[in-house]
C-alpha cells in the first residue's frame, strides 16, 4: 500500500533529475535544492497540514462558512 513517503520519493526524484541539468552554483539549482529540503520537511513533519493546504488550493477560495467550519475543527 503506497504511503505519502512514496509520493515524496517520486517528487524528489524529479527534482533531482531537473537539478542534475544545472550547474550547482546557479540560483536555479539552489532553488531546486531548497524545494527538495522543503518537500522532505513537509513530508516528515507536516504531511497532513500540507495535504489540507493542497486540497484547499485546488478548490479555490473558501466561503466564510467553510472557513468557520475549519476553525471550529481546529484546522485553521
């Protein structure tokens, strides 16, 4: 059964492939490296919050009632 770590591995591999096309002293490489560390941090420490963030982002802006409900649940 796949876990969120499997998802992380796929994304990390793509970041690495892209980074390997760049010189290590470029701002683009540094940005990809930082994105990789951010992905690792989120995967290990804040996976559920990040998943909620992504789901909300994909749905667009929340209504006032939806925001109030999330606050009531302690998610905001």
